[in-house]
């Protein structure tokens, strides 16, 4: 049985479109799962509750971007979650580095670390925020990550 070149081209195009749609759907569902998770929600609530961080970003409006799934800073297992959330405001942007653990008794997530690192290099510890008049610190101590 002979197959024509045009049929092979059509099959190739169909397979490519189907594969692209499948990958796009998986990416969308993965991002949706991140956004709906408690460890993601807790980190963003902590960011929004910190006036120093929000003012530094120029928020509101606060824009939360998709997590880079290939970033090695993003690690999630059954009881721990460590994610790097890209955020921007009207003045600047940065990354919200978070680490959470799940309580085995209650199955609730607890935020262990939440640090906003701005593009300019300044960092704000959201669990121990500075007073509004304090200078922001330089550098990020990633040694506390587990």
C-alpha cells in the first residue's frame, strides 16, 4: 500500500496540532493547580498584607504571573512546597520566594518562609516585615531553604 506525500503532510500537521493542544492544556491545568493551592494562596495573602512590600512594588494593582515550571526553585512533594512566584506592580517586579510545610495532623499548609526579592536586589521578609520607614535589605539568604 502506497501513501501519498500529501497524506503524510496532513498526518504530520494533524499530529503536531494535537500534540500542541495537549501540551497547552496540561500547562494550563498545572498553572491552575498552583494558583488554587493553599501554599500559593497563603504566600500571596502574606504579600498583600505587607504595606512595605506592596508600596515597593507599586501595588495595587498587583499582577501575579505564571510560575516557571522548569525553574529548579519550584519543588513540591507530599508535605513540603517551595515555589518562586513572579509578581509585578506598577513600579517594579520581582519574585516571591516561599516555603511551606503541611501539618500531617490537620493536612493544612503553613507558611514557613515568604521573601519578596525585587529586581533591584532589595529583599523583604514578609513573615518579619520591616517598619514602613526602614531601608530594605540587600541579598537573599537562600541557605534557610529546606
